[in-house]
C-alpha cells in the first residue's frame, strides 16, 4: 500500500530580498563593550561609536526605503533617467562657463533667482552671510513697538536685497540650484541601477567604513590611519565580525574610503546631516 502514500510536497524556497544585503542591525551593548575593550576605548569614545553606528543604521534603513519606493522596473521612468542626463549636461556646461556666466545670462534670470531663493540659501550658495542689517533692525524695531510682523512682511523687506544679489551673482546661484537638483536625480538613477542586485554588499561595506573613518578621530582619539594592522582597521574588522559580515578584502577597500573621509572632513565645517546627501557614499566611486 506504500505506493498510495504521496511524497510530501517540497517547501517552496523563500525568496531573498536583494535589499537585505544593505541592512545593518545595531550591535548589542555586549558586542560594543567587547570592541571597546579590544581597542581600549574610553566611555566617551564608546558613546561616540554608538552614535555613529545608530546613524549608519538609520541611513541604511532610509536607503532601503528609497529603493523600495522605486517603481517596478517595467514602468520605471526612462524619463527620470533622461532628466538626469539633461541636468548633468546643464551642470557640466555651467561648470565650463562659470567664469563668464554673469556676462551672458539675461538680467531676468538673476532677478528671478534672487527673488525665488531665501537669504539663507543665497548665503549657502555664495559661502558668505548676506543678511542685511537693516532688515534685522526693522524686525527688532517692530517687535519693540508691539507691532505684529509676519513672514510675508519679512520677505518683502528682503526683496530688494535678494534681487540685487541675484543680479550680481546670477551664475553662482544658477549653478547652485542646478547642482542641488542634479544630486538627488543622480542618486535615484544610481540606486535604481544598483537595484539589479550586484553591488549592494559593497554598498553597505563602503557606507559603514566611510562614516567610521569620518568620525574616527573622535572614536579612536587619534588621526585616521589605513595601516593594515592599525586601530581603524581593527575597529572595522570588529564591527564586521560582530555583524557576521564578510571581512575578506577589507584592506583593499579601506584606503580610498579613508582618503575620501579625510578630505571631506577637511573641506566641511560640519558633517553632512541631510539623509539624501549622506547616501551619496553608496554610489560606485568612493
């Protein structure tokens, strides 16, 4: 009668999410303390390491959310890619012409840019504080006299200054706006390419190493080093082993990322806090 017994159905294989290779789970207190003991970290240094790792976890979760929101590949926007290409061409042309932009851009472009941008954005674009003192004095005077002043009135007070800055620095402001538009477009297009599965493990590895390197002076209380047996490499190995990540070839990945982190730290007054901007380290070139 055994021939009547049907063999059990094979359980369907669980489909693995390619984005799992991008996930990072925060280390336990025990794992963190072990790494701290191995490296001789103080409580303050351990606290700094904990904060950095929590930010890494949040950033990678954000990246996964971004990638999951991408439309299905069958309907994914070729138009988005075309827009990225067009913006890239415009960005490059602005870079090539940066020394003469102010001489050939129509006045209306500068006027529009100045009026469309806040003084904070203009200050950031020009790398200097451009807030007019008379506006601050007018606002303070209004408050002292018990007058109510709303945002529209403040903007009206700033209009002449913003327009004059737009006319004077139209090339710099236009380049700032176009670069600001291009960076998110580039990120989404690149993340979509990576979503084919092939580079996500390298993305996670690159992201973790970069931000550990960026904050290494606070974590290790010494300059960043890419020496094979240096404390920074031991820090990376300890974290990767605790997470059960592959450590093969770490010594080949670390030097270029350490160099980038060192240069970025030197050129930036404050570490990048915008999630989209922080995710650019996920792109293929470190």
